[in-house]
C-alpha cells in the first residue's frame, strides 16, 4: 500500500514537501534520543504541533465523537514517552480564506486524526485537538496538497496573518486588502529574517479605520489601507502600526509610518522583522514581544532603527513582483447575482436575515455569517458545508476573528434556500454579531494555562441569553462579550464591552474558580481602546453579574450612550460597589456547587496547570539552523539503507551546506540559499580565518565540504556513499564545536 508521501508527490509544492520531510526526520531523531528536547520542541511548535491539557476528551458543547481517554502528560517528555499524549495541531489559513476542497480535506483530517471537531480560534485559523504527533507528517502532506501549511503556525515566528472578513465586498473599505495579506504571508513564510525572534509576531490587515474586522491596533504589525495622491496619481498604501498587543499587559500599537506605498510594504515588514530579531528580548520571554521593544526604545527611536535597517535589506524581486499579480486576485461567484423577490420565506428567516446577512457592495450579492457556538463544528458538518458552498458560493469561504464561518458572494435570490440547508445541518442559528455570539478561548478544556472554564461559562451565558434575546433592547443585543480562561487574553477580553478572564481564589481549604470582570473595551475602530479589570467574581455568579450590568445600563444610559461611555461615566468606584455582593466567597459547606467550574461536576483544582507552549522556548538561531543539517544527514542515512546512493550524495551534500550556513548566519544573516554563495562565505569567514580549525584536525573537516562542492561525483557507489555519510557527520560535529568556541562555550 502506497504512503501519503508517495500518493501526493506530484501535488505537494517542493518547498513545502522539503519542510515536511525535514520535520519527519526530526521526529525520528528525537524518538531515538538524538535531537535535543528543547530544540525539537521549538521545531515542532514551528510546525504547529502543541502539547495540550487533558480532560478525558470532554468538551463543553457536549460533543464527543470517540473515546479520548489519553494519559495525562506533555506532548513530549523524552524518547520513551514521545507518543504518550497526543496534542493540538494548529493550521494556518491566511486571512481566513478557504476553498470548498480545502474545507473538505480539513474535515477528513478532523475525522481521521483528531476528535471529529473543527475548532476556530481568533486568528482565522484552525486547530485540531488530540492529534498524535506520529500522524502529523501525513496530516501536513494532505494539507500541502490543497495549498495549506502548518509552517510557523506556532512558536517564535510570524503567526497566521489575518485580514477583514469582508475584504473585497465591504461598502466602507478603501481597497481589498486580501491580496496584500496573501503576498506578505508568502513572503515571510520560512523567511531567514523571521527565524530569530524571541517571541511570536502577529500581523493584521484592515481595509477601513472604523470597523473591527482587522483589529490592526492590537497587533505587532498592523496595516490599515489608505490612498494618497502622489505626483498626480492615486497610490495605494498603508498606515503602518507597530507594537500593539493584548496578553497580560495590553498595549495599543503606535504609528510607525503614516503612509507606506504598496511597493514599500514588504521591505518595511522585513526591516521591522530584522530589528525585532536583533534588538528584541531573548532571555525573558515575558518581555520578549515587540510591544516591549517599542516601549523600551520609544516609537521615534524604533522608527529610526527601522529606517536604518531598510538601508541594509538586500534587494529581493519578491518585494514588488506581487504587484503584477494583483489583478489575478478575483472572486468567482458560483451564481449570477439576483435580487430576493417574491420568494416564500421559511420560519426563522427574518431573524437570521437581520443578524447574519450583510449586503455586499456588489449588487445582487450578500455575505452570510454562520454563528458557530464556541467556535467549532463537527467534521460531518464540514463535509456538508463544503457541498453547500460548492452549489451556492464556490470557493468564497472565510473564517472570522470572532470564531465564525463566512460565506461570501451568495446570490440574494438563494438566501432562503441556503438558510434552509444550513438549518438542516445545525448551522442556521441567528444572532451573529450580537450579544449571544460570544468569543471564547479553549480555557481548561485543552489549554495548559487555563485557570477557569471559558468554554463552560460561555456555553452557560449563551444558553441564558438566547432564552431572552427577543426581550433585550437593541443597546444590549449589540454588546460584545469575550471570555478568556486566563489573563493572556486569547479570548480578546480586553477589547470587549464586557470581558471575563479566569482566575481563582481560596475559601477555607478549597480553591474556587473565578472570573475577573473587564469593562469598557472598544471593539470598533480596529480595537480602538482596551477595557479595565474591575473585580474578580466567583464563576457561578458571572451570569448574575452580566444581568445586573446590562439591566443597569438599560435603565441609566443617556439616549444613544454607548456602553463604553456609560462605564466611564459610572466610574470604577460605583461599579465595584455594584459587584461587591457577588464577590463574597461562600464556604464549601454552604455552597459546594461554587467549588466546581461550569460544565464540570468535579471539585475545582488548578494543580494540573502546566507551562503553556504558545510562546515556545527561546532557542538560538544556530540551534534551529543546525537541526536542518542534521535532518538532511538523517535523510541521507535512510537513503543509504534503501540503496539509493545518488540520494545519499544529494542529502549529505545538502547537510554540509546547511551546517555551514548555520555557522555563517551567526555572523552574516543575509547569506541566502545559494549553495555556491554559502560555501564561499563559509570559506572566507571561517576557514580562511581558521575559526573552524581545532587543535587536531586543522581544518580537515571543512575540506570535506569543499571537496564535495568543487568536485561533484559523476557516479555514486556504495563505498562512496558510506564515506560521504561519515564525512558529513564529522563536518557537522566540527561546526558544533566551532560555534561553541566562537561563542565562548567551554568544550572538553
């Protein structure tokens, strides 16, 4: 039976295939105990493979498709337990754009490798839980065959680049930012200049200033579409924001450039990346996001550093080549646009139409939002939705930052029919964008950092709100609620009207789940401002707190007064007084139910909280680069076992060049990928200067590389292959020793 690698060989782009092959080799090396745990952890994170928390597969939406009673533990603890605990696989979906075929493949993978659920986090990507690491290479190959990657979905890297869900169909946008988000994704993916970050780096595009689709002001790098008249010509460009972020210490982004033209976009992003890699914190990961660097330097000095860095950025045809293909970025509707006239409307359609339908700028078409509770749905629903999409919208599917699915280019005349079909598969709920459409992170379901059950609380609040949604005034119906399981703001609680994040308190000898209440964040204007915490409340009191807040807002607000203004005018002292009755801690004997979390009947504990992997470990650039060489050497060994001696030569030569490149990049980041240039730089910087000489070999091992580079074999036999394997191993060891000597590490 052929493997997925063999079946999909002609469908996987060569660069993506090489990255997956390298990772598969690294898995085998780690399994044999030949790859350092810390380095492997960063490598798997950069492939999107996380460790996760375990709770016997229970999900707070009640969906559980198979037995998931895995043993507790980390994804990787050592060679003997590497396979013990399946984890989470994050999958990049740039700007949330999906085709029907891609959705179908994702559904297949969720069904075959995970728990049958497709969860959507808040970065327009997808996470599959309970995925065995042994399955990840084939999972990645099947994704690559339909144009999807997991490369740098996690770790200290550029994460999934997000953009407005309505880009290209919005009435208020300056222009469609989708092709620019696509171009930056391709340009920065696995780029040399984004490999040496101390923490993750998030990028977002927005087509207008007023709405919240792009949220550029809360990102490490935010791009807001603008146009300017330059020399009598209207030019496209962006206001560039830098240094925003939520997390434990939220910070608003600063304006790096009022206007950067589309020609300047990619070199500017590259320069920012180089400054972050060079000057950003590496030791203390709690201070390693770019927002701390911007704060430390000040925006003026940071801007100066970027301008100086721009002068050193090497020429790259890709900086502007993408502009020639902007016209290729077109949307192909499945049907011609037609008005909704005289069609019989099904029950519930009016409510759904009011909350879930957006009329596009293109006449006769609408965009519809599927309100997906808790941000996930089943693999079976995925298969069914792919078929619905093919019939009604083609490949115009997107994921939103509010954990919903969006179908664009729906002919207005088809709205009743598509609503009926969505209802039949359980995806026709109304209320998208309203108070019932609550955003929540995974919390204690699967996240090691979860303190309280964000999903459990969200499910409870949603149930109660749906029961009285028709009784709520518009001012309350339009509020945004967002819930995080801890202070890290993965649920974006800082930019909600009403946010909650998990914490705990002690009452007697027992711990009790709590949520801190955060009020007054601004979702609009691209996350215009952040809310403030006003008090911690027992988790079981949160529904009452929400009702008290919304009731008082309705009773006391001035005409047209928005919630954010009302909170500011009310003042924190009065808000704290209002919350005080709900903050009291009952004893375990009086109210034992308060000592269990939402959706969990067990007595609450936080003893199983672990170390989160979102940030990854800070691993040196050399360590990351040299593992590529070691992986290529391992591929050469496998080829030797198979008797494929030409492949041995190819992989062994590649391994030596990559090892040389690892050392060169400690001195010269811009060496590039050309083998000839790498060998020349290695010769000039390390061999001729005798930096790779040791007291025994006197440069002998370096000459193995020069010999193979200068005199490629015309024929490759078994003896030559064996010799080259050994020489390659010695060369890699020599590179390790040289790097340690150069960096002052004592070598025995």
